C-alpha cells in the first residue's frame, strides 16, 4: 500500500491561512464586500497581518484608488491603498543601503511615500483607534526620515488601542535599529518589554528573536560567533520561546508561521537542535521567506536546518 508523499515545502502563506486565499481571490475579482467581510472577521492583529499579506504581490492600484474615492470614510480601503503605495515606493528604492540608491530613485521613493502618508494622515484623523493604519504610518515615518520622536508618538497612538499589536511592534523595532538612527540597547529593551507585557502564549516573543537577528547581522566573523555562544543571549531566546511558541497557549492565528520559523532558525543557529527539531517538525511544509532569506534561498536554508537538526537531535 502506497503512502502519500508529504506536501512540498512552500513559502506561500496562503498554505497556512485559508482566509488569505479568499482575500487574494476577492481582490483579484474586485469583490469588495468579500474583502471587507474577510478582514473584519478577524481580530486586529490578524487583520493587519492578513491585509499586508494580501497586498504583497498585488498591483491593481486603480481598483483600490476607486474604492478609496468612493468610500473615503472606510479605513480598510485607506489601509489597502496605503500599503500598496508603500510597497511600490520600496520597490523603487530597493533594499540596498542608502549609498547604493540613486538620487532619482530617492526622489520617486519619497514622492510615493508622501502620497501614502497624506492618505494615511486623513484616515487616522477619521479613525484614530485603528491599529492597522498606525502600523502603516510606522513604515512611512521611517522611509520619510521623520525621526524617532515622531515614530514613538505614532506607536503610542497605536498602543493606546491595541497594546500588543505585533505587526506594529515589529515596525517600531526596525525604527529603533542603528541602521535607522537608533541603538541596539533601545532595540533589546523594547523587545523584552513588549514580550513581557504581552499575555503568555502570544506571538510577541518573536520580537526578542528579531532583535538578536538584527544585532547579529551587524557583526562579522569571530564577533558573530561569540554573540551566538553568549549565555545571556541563549537565556533570552529560551525565555522568549517559553512565553510564545513553546507555551501551551500559543495560537496558530495569522502570523504564527513567521513566528515559529524565526524561532526554529535561531535555535538551529545556536545549536539547540532538540528545540529546533521540535519547532521545525511542528511547521510541516510551511516555510516563511523571512528570516530564512538571510541565509539565501529560504526553502534550501529550511531544508538544511531541518536535516541537521533532525540528525543531531536523533529525530527520524
């Protein structure tokens, strides 16, 4: 009797979140009621995550502009269009360091971001308690280089309505990094505080891991190796895991695949193969592009980590 082959590894988040497939199809069909109902059916953190995943790879700006014009008081249309404008702006700029981006690229990048910012300013004035809109404004504040005080002001507005909103917290964490004028002391302090303030089992523990990945990325050679063998770093990573992916209350709500992949990659990197194997096994065929793309092709990196973790942990 033949057994079915396991599903192929995939970086498509719709494989984990069926509601995302529905949203993508509805956007493609210009079916606004289905898009709206699908987004409103989930809690705010999941809504921001699903909305951003649905816009990723989407290009019909004309449809979203028409919606925003027809329904100027609808926050979801503003968020969808704002996110698309932000993504298109970053496509122009690219992910390269500033010294490798041309003046013309920067001009177009800022012009597109200013358009998104104007749209989102109006939307947050109408809906000041909408965390998705404030999350997007934490991206524009960074791209337009409006400073840390303004970023903190926007984050405070977000946190007033949803104090544990992981998508927004991930954006502020980026702002706090040295590459955007911050410091790793601020990055780690924020990540630890957000994790410990959140309910146990929440996704917020991933912030601690992302803080260490950002710190590690700025180190070379021997410094990087020393960082990953630091006992204090390991203690923080294990605390974060126990409060999130390894906690019985951890929920597989939108965003969980990225969270678990992030923990799995880091535990593999610090040679905690037993924990890495447990997390990789729990993911099945679900790979998130981030953070594995730091190591090259995400699927190839995931496969390598899983093979090594299973072998060294004695998993068959």
